[in-house]
C-alpha cells in the first residue's frame, strides 16, 4: 500500500498526479478485501489496468487499485477451436503474442494495443477491422455492490464502437476479473482489408500470409504511426471517430471531395477524427508541453512535463475548431478521471 503515491508511471500519458492511496491487487479475494475494508469505505475508488486510456484531471482523492490478476487457462479445445479464460490483469499484447505463437486466430489484428485484458471489453477495443467482441464469449466481474462474482454473455455486454455496458449501466459497479475468448485453430479467415495491411504484406514479400504475418504487419503499421508511450506520453486516439448522417458528409464533400469515410449503418457514416483535426490545422502543432502528434493528429501527446490543464485546454480548442469548421462535435475516447 502506497500513500500519496505518484501516478506518473501508472498511466501512459505520464502526467504528474498523485493518488491518496494505491495498491496492486493480485487476486479477486484481495480485491474484495480492499473494497470491504472500513478504512477505505468512504473513499472513491479507481480501477487501473495499464492506464493507457485515462487522463487524470486532478490528484485522485481515494484508493487506486492496480489490476495484477494473472493467468491464462485453456478451458476446452478441439481440432477447430480453443476456449480460453484469461485473468483481467494479463497484458493484452502478451496474450495476443501467446495466441499468435500457437497459431490461434482471432486477435492478431489487435496486436500491440497497450493495456490489460480486463480493460479490453470496457471500450470493446478495436483495430484494423477487428473488435474484441468478435471473439469474446463472456466477461466475469466482481459486482462491487454485493460482491458476487457474476458473468455477462457477449450479447449482454451491449458492445458497440468503443462502447459497452461497463461504460454506462455498470460504470463504477463492476471490476472485470476475467475474459473468456473463443479462438480458431483451423479454418480461420484472415482479415486483411483494412488500410495498409495488404501493402505491408507485399512490402515484406509475404505471398501466403498466416496469422503471425498479419500480427507482424499490424505491428509495423502501428509503429510507423503511433507514438510509443514509453518515449512520448499519450493515450492513443484521444477522440472517437464521429458517426454522422450521410447528409453531413455530403456537405463536407462539397468543399473536400476526398474526405475519407466508412459506412456505419443505415444512412450513417464514420468520418475519421484524425482527418477532421488535420484539416482544422492542428496536426503536428505543439502548444506548450502538449500537442497533436505529427504522424497521427488524433493522438494528443505529452512532450515531457505537460500539466493536465494543458491537455484538457488543447482538447477543448480542437473540439471547438472542428465544430466551427465542420459542424461535427468530437467526443473523447479517453476516460477523464
Ligand atoms: P486503463 O487505462 O487502465 O483503464 C481504462 C478504463 O477502464 C478506466 O475507466 C478504468 O477504470 C477501467 N478499467 C480498467 N480495468 C478494468 C477492470 N478490470 N474492470 C473494470 N474497469 C476497468 N484502443 C483501441 O481500442 N484500439 C487501439 O488501436 C488502441 N491503440 C492505442 C495505442 C496507444 C499508443 C495507446 C496509448 C492506447 C491505445 N488504445 C487503443 C487505448 C487503450 O490501449 C485501450 O483502451 C486499452 O484497452 C486500455 O487498457 P488499460 O488496461 O490501459 O486500461
Ligand atoms: N487521417 C488523417 N490525418 C491523420 C490521421 C488520420 O487524414 O492525422 C486519416 C487517414 O489518412 C485515414 C483515416 O484518417 O484515411 C483513418 O486513419 P487511421 O487508419 O490511422 O485510423 P484512425 O481512424 O485514426 C482508428 C482507431 C485506432 C486504431 C486504428 C486502426 C478510433 C478512435 N481510433 O484510428 O484506435 O488503432 O483506427 O484500426 O477509432 C485507439 O482507440 O486509441 C486507437 C489508436
């Protein structure tokens, strides 16, 4: 148990903030004991995985519980499928590598996403044409109101684009303890349609790609665009890609015929926030100790000693500019704490 602990190394933005108390928890029993300890009863509590999707807006006045629950278990397998139970504190990318090494298909496109397995269902992590909801069978969580261990089926998690029940109805009420996944051992269909995956495979002269080749291609693409938080503090995409009516897109096309977009359901399209931010003149722009990244405008970065107010002010300035230029309001993907 640490008191008045620096959170700088516990979140990837690397902003200097403090927690009144901080503990690393290694088992569901230990977790429950902290939640039920009368010494912490009146204090707010925060679950932290890898801290790669949070922005601390102030010192945290309560108890931060850092998830260290470990274990990967094969529950069942046949020639075609494998069913896994993965403890929520496992590192997501280490799990991807574990599966890729065994040639189990399903999460290779989600290579190199930072953070823990338990945070993955929170926002239904996604990249390069795949979301975790496609392989997730169920989520186990500790109900923080009655301390029962419960599970939710995939359908009950209410997954959407960067959305789940854990960000809404169950916000602050559930500590995800394990995630159940179903992966393919045979007959797995590789997803190569997104963006630069095929180009990367061609560049590497891979003619008959396998699961490991997709993972390598995704890693190479990500390393070429996204800043490494170990070198430059950031939390990935700061905003979600807005989903708007096609009429809004048509309006933009009158002045910007090449605006990129993706279908997002009947009459709706997703417009890349990175493009909107770049067109609004923010890409690569530095303001004090923060800024929009030069290779990916959607990523806000900490050049070393950024204060949370600087990042927040930058985010609001970007939201205001994009709204006045395109009439589209951006919403943060990052969780403000
Ligand atoms: P944290 O940041 O620790 O927590 C995020 C939220 O989940 C917080 O509200 C926290 O309280 C809650 N939480 C965490 N663990 C639990 C739990 N066990 N039970 C209940 N609540 C919990 N995301 C994508 O979807 N796709 C990407 O391609 C992607 N790329 C990224 C690239 C970079 C460089 C970075 C820095 C981030 C990227 N992200 C991406 C965002 C981030 O990696 C994911 O959201 C990841 O799942 C966060 O995991 P974490 O353990 O760090 O969560
Ligand atoms: N674009 C620009 N300028 C930029 C950045 C992007 O014009 O500065 C354009 C690109 O040219 C492309 C389009 O926007 O046409 C999409 O760009 P990219 O493929 O880089 O993806 P993104 O939409 O910016 C999303 C996710 C990422 C995920 C990638 C790959 C969101 C909010 N972000 O980014 O997830 O890794 O796709 O699938 O959906 C994250 O959530 O933290 C994250 C990094």
